[in-house]
C-alpha cells in the first residue's frame, strides 16, 4: 500500500545492557576461563604485590593450582583468597552462572531454582545464594535534590483492615525506604516507625539541602528542623485520598515497594526477618543499576572480584 510505514519494534533492553546465555557460554566455557578472568581482574596485567618482595611483581600461572608465582622469588599468590570463592569446592563456572541468573532476573531467583539450574545440592545452592547476596550490600548516600521516603510492613498476620498495622496484627516487620526521583534507592529494616529510626535514616542517607517528600505520618515531623542539615520537607496526605499534588508525591518509593513485594511473594513466597535485609539489598542493588551502561552480570562479577572479605 502506498505510503504504508513498516512498523519497527525496538528492543526493551539497551544494547549496552544485553548479555545473553549464549554470550555467557562463549565467554566462560570452563572453569579455567572463569579462573583466568577472576585472576585478571584481581591482578591486572599479571601484576600483584608479592608479600615476600614487598612490592609489585609480575606473576606467572602455576599449572594444576589456583595460584600464580612471583617471577622474582617464586612465592605464590592466590587470586581467590579473600573472595566469596575462597576454599570453594564448587565449580567456578557454576558460581558465575549463578551470578548471571541472579543478575539477569528482575525479581530474583530462588535457591531451589538455582539448584535445578546448576545441578548442585540444595545446601550448596543456598550457600552460593547467600554468598552472592553479600555482594549486594552497599553503603550509599542519596544525592538527588528531591527524594521520597516511605515506610511499609512485611510478613506477619493482619487481623483486620488495611493501612498501618494495629494491635491485632502480629509480627509485621517495619521497613523504611528512600528513593531519588529517577535515581537510586535504599531500604532498611527498622525496629519501629517512631521518630528516632526514621530521622536517623534521613540523617545518614540523604544529602543536606535535599527536599524530602513523605506522607502524613507524624514520625516525620521535625525533618525540616534537623540541626545542621537544612532539609526541605513536603508532605502528601494519603488519609484524605490525595496521592499527587503537583510535584508532591511518594509514587517512586511506592513503586519500589510494589516491585519488592510482588517479587518476594512470587519468587520466594516467604522470607524470615533474619534474612529480610539481605533480600532488600538485592532488590535495591538491581534497581540502582537498571539504567547502568553495562550488563548487570558484569556489575555482579566486578563486585565479586573487587570486594575483599578477609
């Protein structure tokens, strides 16, 4: 037909963020390839500090061992020491594949599914799961000029009604979150929703001079008058069914809560309070890198290579 335009479908994932299973299999065909990649990140160009020579020396590969030897004195350097891979008897390829799966899924992957994918025991899958999740724990301070703060509750049993828990609701865990608009987010389990834990979170996680948007909870009173911080405080009154008034809203952080609750409910079903913070860290870590100029698997792998857990 004359003048007919052919519809062009765009990829939902930016080209710089694409990393398929075929890409993974091609780059990491075996354990040796995985080890050499990790070693290359921890000792660029084969250079590492020799503890015996007490200076940077070139190291060469020692066959049959997960080690490199100093070209000057021969002392060994073990690239896996201090990482989550230290002393592991599980295939390095299984570890990296687990990282690929955890970084590629928007809502996470369960340890049971990890067991099926990697063909290890459930105990091993659970240990890998917990070790990799340690990489998602980051200490950041939000720098956006406009941030939203909100609290939610997880778990327990609601006896009646909706909204914030009352006396009849049992074992609900309060969680507070702060989000930059079109930026990063932090989320923390807190003991309660009183002034002290909420104001401490504001003081530790928000840059002075920012505008803080919250709902009408009374515990947020006093944010604008914190000594030395100079926060601006704007509120939206949800109790009167007002959710947006100009640029005053908390829709960003509430969208993050929706992602977390749907993800945990759909993938993990239930999470114990002792592990809840680690799950929040995982969701926040992925959320903060949703627009990163690299595949999320690369970010996970870099954290594994650079972080030292000694």
